[in-house]
């Protein structure tokens, strides 16, 4: 007996995939970064309200930008910015790190995946 997955089952399975499994588009992520993140973050020593995000993927949550004063909550989090942690943080920063000073979330999982893909190139 053959079993066939209906389109609704396939669509449902896509909703529960972690963002690291979803298609990632760094070019789309760059545009999203510029419009949603670039006001506060850069990849160089440019003075912005948030820390530099240069080489952020794989880095410890605190210390990547020695010129930035991190919140006590983030400083004590012990996080490393791997793809899964970035995905959770971008989805709901204050849920993952209560007391963080990061006010912006990216609720759309595809947009998060694309931003993370772009961050991986920097």
C-alpha cells in the first residue's frame, strides 16, 4: 500500500522546520539587514547604538565589539551566536534573554533565515 502526503501535510512540515533548514538567501538578508538592523548595527567601527556584528556567527554573545557596553542580561547569558541561537534571539530577544536592551524582533522565520545567511557572510 502506497502512502501519499497531501499538499497540506507538506505545507505543515515546512512550518515546523528550523530556520537553518529553510532556504536562505543572503542577498535578501542584506536588504532586510539594511532596512531592519542597519540603523543600530554595522560591521565596522562606525558608531551606532548597537554593537558591531562583524564575525558575529560563532562568536560569544558578549565581547565581539569591545567598544560597546552590553546589557548585564546579555553579559551573563553565556550565549554563543550560532544559527539556532540567532534565530531564537531574533524571533524574541527579550524571551531568550530577559533584560536585554535589544528592542527589535523579526517574527517572520524566512526573514530571520535570510538575515542569518547574510550575517554569515560578514
